[in-house]
């Protein structure tokens, strides 16, 4: 392996010429809460990128992709397992890596179910659009939107 990111939690390792069956039950991590992380000043972007990469070595459940905001400039859109995970990650960025970070309000994914376009034949899956930020919401009023879903979890705390 030449890149640490290529190995994920739950991967099965084996010798090159002796493949084995993967252990059942492992699924890729699915982030539930998303937030934008931006450096306090624009010239600290590279430092923030390096700090996030270092923390991501210990916490592979964080998803990171580059993002640009009109108000905050260049930054990152990060996915977390929950709001507590986001808070701990931000504290580690500030305390362990010494970076000043501006964080946007956490959001969840939205799933849009689009009404069928009468001019096109589409599968049911093709009519679903998952967005991680309200800014990604389709601006076109003719997007044939029918329903908007957010994730709701029912649980019992004992």
C-alpha cells in the first residue's frame, strides 16, 4: 500500500497468492453530520490542510473534501459521525495542531425525491438526489422536486 487512505476499517488483509474471504458485517463509515471548516485567515489554508490530514490518520471516519465559500474563502467540507464527533475533532484541531478554525453550523444530509420528468424515462434511484449542504440545493425551480427527506433516528436511552 502506497497510501494510508487506501486502507479502510474492516479491510481484510492476506498474502498476495493466498486470498481469503472477507469477514462479514463491515460496512463503510457513513457520515451523518457535515460542517465547513475554514482557516481564520486565508494564508493559513495550507496549515489547516496539513492539520486535518494529520488528524485524519488517527480518525479515518472523517470525510474531507475541498470547498469554497463566498464569505469565508477556501476551506473544507467535513463529514462526521455526529455532533459530538465534530466537537471533539474541532478541539483536537485547536489544541493538538494549534490551528485557528472557523466552523459553519453543522448540517445533515438532505435527500430530494424528484418527480418524474415527463420528457425522460428515469429509474427510481435516478430521481433521488442527496445533498450535504443547503448551498447545494438545486436553484432551478424546474428541478421537478417532489419531497425532501432528512435522516431521523429513533432510539431508546436507558
